[in-house]
């Protein structure tokens, strides 16, 4: 099976996900894309705590983007940005 | 208008705690070493020194001496309560062990604390012929003995004798060295801080929370220079700030015992023995997300995250801020 990686705008992805599940009001939720790494297709997003459930649910339930299948996996969440720089669940031992 | 219950739940987030204390490293009643010692399981330690380009001389030997740790495969839990193990390792130093690759919100997890533990191996009534010892061994051996992979470290207080490598079968134990990386950050925006202003002072200094978030941005390589109209991110370095030409960042990853961190902290304080351009430096320690305890025997859990971390900001005059952060299923830090 051929897998095609798109050049995606992470911000646009997030807004689309929010709009699909939570409508126009949901899409207006301010979300910062603090980092985006194209190589690993991973990003750090920042949202107010009251928007966490909306954002997480929207991303989890986004199955298609621009007519292509996609899936989001939340690797780590924390109220502290500093906590995201150390995840023992990803500790690799030589 | 009252919000309906489902809508209200949509806006709820799990609770968390961030506490901060201020003291002086040379103060007789400073608890900085005690707090470090009480946080037994550490997977990542980073220190950041502004206005510094290479590893300072005063830290070289501590970094070179960062101790090894061990991975023990398929260890039965009862092996940690045998008298041979207790006499050889537990009583002759401080022994730390934590199950590896177990998720505390899904799996069984076990941990060996160097001081008081749930089954107190140092209790005089826990001698080989006592009912207590026999009962504990029976509980752990009978039916299906619990077996785990363990991360283990032993801080030897100088006593001669067996080593962990000679105690366990060769095919069961593997020695590992913590991974150490260095980098020099260029043209870094750093918050201006005043040690006696924890809340910050408008136009003069930043608060502890702003520093904590800024440090998270630096360690995650977040851009500090976004404009308020940016489409991607509005995060920027708190004001007031200064730009430093260079900053030295060192990160140690592995199974790191508190004794190593205490030595590091002491050497970082010694860094300011001679005049330096830096006004402050930071030392950040991340605990294991799946550790059953955070500080001492305070319960730690994993709700949406397993954070238990702390951060020192050490100032030129050796005042320090200590910030301790935990997540939802955690007791408050000491």
C-alpha cells in the first residue's frame, strides 16, 4: 500500500478538526501550534484548559483530511510545557 | 443562563499543582537537598546556564562520574525481599528499583525505595525466621509469582563486597550508562528575574510561572519570538527579557538517583563562586511518569499525564527558587 505524505498546514488541520466536530464556534477556539516537525509529523499544541476536551476530541475523531485518511495520536498532555520535554514512556534504553 | 451539565464537563480539565518555595542554598534550614533526596525516581535531568558556551570546569568531574544503572529482566518480586539481597545491597547503601515498561494506570507496578518501604526490609522484626518474613515471602511466591523487568541503581556508601553484576545471573542483568547530551543555544531571549520577587514586578522582572513556562519553551525548542498576529503561535518570551549571546544546555537521560542530582546541584552553586555574567541558572528534573510515588511516599498516579517534576532556579547570590509540579492523581508536593 502506498502511503503519501502531504504537506500539511498544522494550523489548518486543527481548525478543520474543530469545525467538523464542534462547528464554527469550536473552530474559533484559539490554539497555538508551538512546534511542528515535518519529519515525524508531530507537533506541540497549546490550548486553554477549558478547551482541552474540545481539542482532544476533535483531533481524535478526525478521520479524513482533504479526502485522505488520517489519524491523530496524542502522545502526551500536560498543563506544564516543561513536562513535555521529558516523557519516561518514550525512554529508549540502549 | 445555567450551562447544562454535559456542556460544563466539556470545559473541565484535570487538576494539577505547581508549588514554589524560595530559600538560600547556604541557609542552615534550606531543604533543597532533602527535596532532591525525597524524589527517588528520575528519568531526565537538564541544566541551563545563560552566558555560557561550554561545560564549566567545576561540573566536569560530576558529569564524568554520573553512575551506571541496571536493567534486570524477569526478576521475581520476592527476590528483592530475600535476606541475602537486603544484607548485600539494601543495608549497605541506597538501593532504588522501579519496574520498567509498566504503565501505572494499566499494569502492576513495583518500586523499591531507599528509605522506608511498604514492606520495611530494615525492620528488626523482619529477620529470616520471623513469621512476618515467611508471610511476605509466601505472599510473593505463592500462586503466580509476580515477575517484572526492573530498572535498578545502587549508591554504595563505600562498603566492600558484592556488586549487582556479580549477584545476578549474567543473562538477566545489563549495565546501562545514562545518555548525556550538550548543546549551546545562540541568541537566547531570557527572562529578567529577581530572586525576592516570585510574583514578578511589572517592567522589572518576571514571575516564577512565567519562568517555568519559558523554560518549557526552551527545552521543547519552541520559538520565543512570535508576533501577536501570528497564524501559528502567539507564544513569546515574557517581558522584561534580555538576549544572551549563548547559553549552555546539558541533558542527562536514564535512571538517575538523587545522590547524583545533589552533587550536580552543589556544583552548580559552586559555579557562582567566581564572578559570572549569568544572573541565574536552572536545573530541571523529570520523574518517571509511571512511578507509584512522587516525593517520599506521596502517591503518584497517571490520569491524563504522569508529570512529577521539579525545577531549581539558582541565583548568583545562591538564593534559589524551587518549583515542584504534579498532576491529577497526585498528593501535594512537600
